[in-house]
């Protein structure tokens, strides 16, 4: 399309139409039939040219948008390519450092050397964190805060001097009531883990040493964090520690020390208000789940069912069942089951996980050490969302 030519033609037609109209007005006469016919043709031609110009402008705008989208896609692809290249460079630098290979200047920039080791590249550390979240559903489902220092979470207790509504008479004073405001404080407690890797294993060129270190470190951290969330831990002689779910007061007590009835399971389920049932889950040990497989309702149906749509393949009263080796088995005074929406548990990480490789420290053991540090805390944030079943004391 000759855009400029169309514009000039449109202008010429408009000029011709104006000349015809001006001549008729100057001479104070009516338009002749030929002039009226010519004006009608000019009008149609101008309309067609305007439509063509409009289509041209729309196509030009769409082409511009497509070009911008293509540029954005190219930039995103380039960023992904650069990220992948950086990750691969990090892996090479990390593996070379573990094996004791001298790094060239390009690869060395991916490692930050410390006095007796080297900090693992960020891409490697992030993979460890991702694995912990994937294999630890309690942590994944909790309410997480990533802040430094002490975190204060206020909460409103309506059970204490709750707001009430009563009938009243005219000219009588109303009694004021207000629920109590309290707070939950989350601090930071430092924890560390150490994995030793055989140099013989490292020297095996067929073995993926990076994945091995990530997997072992992730497993150790998973077991530790999950244990703290489920059972809590306050060091001997200390006034504070990570309490996790251990301070729950919303509790059902079983009649026996080593057996659970169907009625007790139903009571535990109903200890959570309907508003919080949507995201509720069960947490128990593998042995407790096995024991619950035999429980039946009053109508003869099994309470615990195989359900391939749930993460661990079983459901209890329509809610998914998670098992953990960190949960105690049924025993006198033990907490055998947690049930509810785990968003009622608050977890706070004050310090991002840091991982270091210690090459020299364990040289006399023909090993390389990988040490990880983290600082976190966990407390019940909303007690009405979670309940526990505790076995009889005796």
C-alpha cells in the first residue's frame, strides 16, 4: 500500500469537492446533475481511502506490538539462558573446588572463598532449600515469615471478657466488654548440620557429587526442621526454644495408651471449626496410620481409605493423611495425631541458609565436610486451626 499516495489522493479529492461547492455558492446557483454525481463519487472514494488508511494504521500498530512482544520473549529467553549458564558454571566451580582442582579465572568468580572453605554458589544453595520444602509438607503448609530480628504477632482472644450482646431497657447503661489483646513472639535459634563425604567417593568420576551433597544435606535439614515443628525443643536449662506444635492446648485425650477408637478420631476432626476444615490435614507416624486402617464407622465403612488423589495416597474422613517418622507412635502420654490447617503454625527464618565446604579440616579423615547453618523459630500462631490427640497417661 502506497500510504503517502493515498493521503495525497484523498486531499486532492477533498480540494476538488470544495472547489465545486465554492463555485456554486459564489454564483448563487444549484449544483448541476454532473456536479452532484461527481460529489457523490468523491464522497465514496474519500470514505474508501480513509478505511484503507485506518487498516494500514491498525496493521502498523499490531506489527509494533508483535515486535515488542518478540523483543520481550527474546529477552526472557536470554535471561533463562544466562541463568542456566550461571548454574552450570556454579556446579562446575563447586565440583572443581570439592575435588581440589585449580579453578581458572572465569570459573573462580563463582566461588567466594572463606578462611577454611568456600561458600557454595547461590544456585546450589537454593536447590537445597527447594528440596526441603518439597519433602517437608508441614513446613510448606505453615505460615512463613522471612524477617530478621524478633517478630511480634498480635492476636485477639475473644474467650477473655468477650464482647456480648444482651437485651436492654431505655435509660439503662450498657456494660462494656472487649476481648483481650495478646501477642506471640518469634525469635531466632541457630542450628547447624554437617555432612562428611568420602574422598574416595569424590574421586569417582562417574558419581554426581553435587547432587549427592545436595540430597544428603536436604535430608538432614528436612528431618531436623520437621522434628522441631512437630515436637519442639527447649534446651535443658534454657528459658526459650523452638516450641512448634508442642504447646497446642486444643487437645483430645484418648481412653487408652496404645489404641485409638473411631469415636476419638471423629472428636479430633470436630475439634476444628468448619471455617478451617478446607485445608486441614492429618499428621501421624506410619505405625499409627497402620493402626487406623482397621477402624470402621458405625455403618461399617473404613475411616481411612486409599486415595490416589492425595499426596501420601490415603485419606481419613475425606482429608489427606501425612506420615512422619518424627511423630511418636502411640504410647502413654504421647501426642499421636495432629489435625487441622497447618497455617495456624508460624515459622520464621531470620537467616538464609548458608552452606560451606570444608576441604582441609577433615583431610586427616580422607573426607570433605559440608556444613549448613540456619536460624529459625516456630510457634503456634492460631490455636483454633489445629488440634492434637494425646494418648492416655496410663
